[in-house]
C-alpha cells in the first residue's frame, strides 16, 4: 500500500498541535498522490453499518421498485446500471447508485429561484429505513468534511476557517454505489468505474471489504487502494485542483470489482455552496506564481460535469 494514512482526530477536536501535523501530512499526500486514507474521521461505525446495510437491501429490490425513485432533474435518486459514462471512456460504468443531497424544502429561496441541483431528496416510500440511515450518514460525514477542509486550509497557509462560509449550503452529494459481481466474460475495458477524476473539491469514500479501487500514481502506474479498517479514503477533486492552481493533484482512479461478490461503497462529494466563487488567487498563490484559471462558480463547474456524464439528463432538460 503506497497511500498514506493520516489521523484527523486533532482536526475534529481543533487541537492546534495535532491539526498542524495532520495539515502537513495532507499537504504532502495531495501534492504526491492526490489521495490519502484518514483515521479518526468521527463517523460512527453503527452509522456506517446501517447506511451500508440499508443501501444493499435497496439494490437487491426488483428493478421495477427501484425505478419508482429514478434520478430526477436534481440528480437525486436511483441511477441505473450503465447510466454514467466517464469522460474519455469507451463503455458506461458497470455500477448503479442511489444519491441523496442536502434536503431543502419547497419554499427554500434557492429552490424557488430554480437553482439547479436543489430541492427535496427522492426518497423511497416503500423503504423508509433507507431515508433514515442514508441521511444520518450524510449528516455525520459532513462533520468529517468540515474538519478535513480545516486541514486543507491549514495546509495551504491560509485562514483556517476559509472554507466555512463557502459551505453554508453545500452541494454535498452522497452516493451509495453498488457494483454487481463483474462477469469474467466482460472485456478488459469494462470497469465498475472507468478511469476518471472527481468533479469537485474533496471526496470522502467508505468502501466495503471487497477492494477494487485503484489510483494512478505519478509514474502512471495503477496502485491498489484496498480497504483499511477504521479509515475513509479522501481525495482531491478537479475543483480543489483548480482552486489550488494545480498545487494539489486531482488524480485519476478507477474501480474493477474482481471479487466475484457484490461490492458496495458510499462516496460523498463534499462541495461548496452553488454560488461560491472559485478563484486560485484566494488560496494564497506563491508570489511568483500566476493564476492558471479564471474565477468560476462551484455550481457552474459541477453542473457542467454532471450534464456531460449522465445520459439521462438529456431527456430531462
């Protein structure tokens, strides 16, 4: 295993000395790999277990039932097998997933204004425990996300609370992802998830014991990122790469379920409020370094990537 493990207990507790150590380790990992494992993440194991178990029960339902909560225009709900085609891939991903976002009422100002990706979640009426367990996980992992961003800010030598007001209404997307056993008959270019980089700021991933995640290192080699007990995998996405002026790597990764068993993971894309301005100059560029990117809103960036990746959206627009 090449990827480092970083204890973020100090970040959650706002312990100054431990936070400084964690931030330095995050900096090193994001420069060299774009990926790391985190221990001490604070998401209770019973919360993880309940979300994973409920999600697995959902994915084992007949397709006709899952289709009752098919993804809506806000991208929430069930995404069928083969729905996503990653940029540059030849074949759709061999996975399905169920997505929840920040729950907003119909009278929320952003919902009333028609802001994309906003609204209520597409919950299953026939499986209420899915709502209970997935949203409990959603809220718990958001606390971890805030601690990690405190560490990212420290690692960049900027205001430690820089990201706080950028996340007052985050574009957090939490996906329970199901990978069927991949038949031997499938070709070598068929992946559970084809090689890609993530769209947003940071991704927080829990994975079961089956393995299958692979990360591309600086030499272009694919290295395994197997499950490590009591940790989450956390990686930088394209938005953080852009925001940091490419100081931090948004690294290609992929999934192949070679286990012969069902595989499940829960991925959280922890991204800023839709209107947040992403400008590399705000993250403390070295004096000799010019910004490579023009400012863009977080929502504009993420929505563009979603529209390009999910075929179902063409029929909803």
